[in-house]
C-alpha cells in the first residue's frame, strides 16, 4: 500500500504479518536514483528505483512503513 503527496513524499506500508517486497509503479518521474526516508534521513538498503519504467521496489518488515522524500524539498 502506498500514498503519494504531490509535495514529493511517498508513504509505503506493508500491511502483512510477514516481511514483503513492495513493488509499485510510482505516479511521478524522478532523475534521483535514491530516496531518503523522511524520518531517518537514510536511504533504505533494499530500495530499487527504475526511472525507465517508473517501478519502485522496497523490502519492508511485517507491518513496516517508510516515508520517502522523492523530490528536493526547499
């Protein structure tokens, strides 16, 4: 599950009781390859993003969540 904010934030949640790889087609195009987590400032280790096809993959623990900063915030 994911929720996108046009200000450049993408919240992703794993609603499962097991670790899962979440794969979504994102509603934006970004030249950035890495997106930091808003809360930690670090790029999640399992994050993969392809600007070519707009697919983002991320491994999250059971009930885990992340808020990615997908655009430069000024």
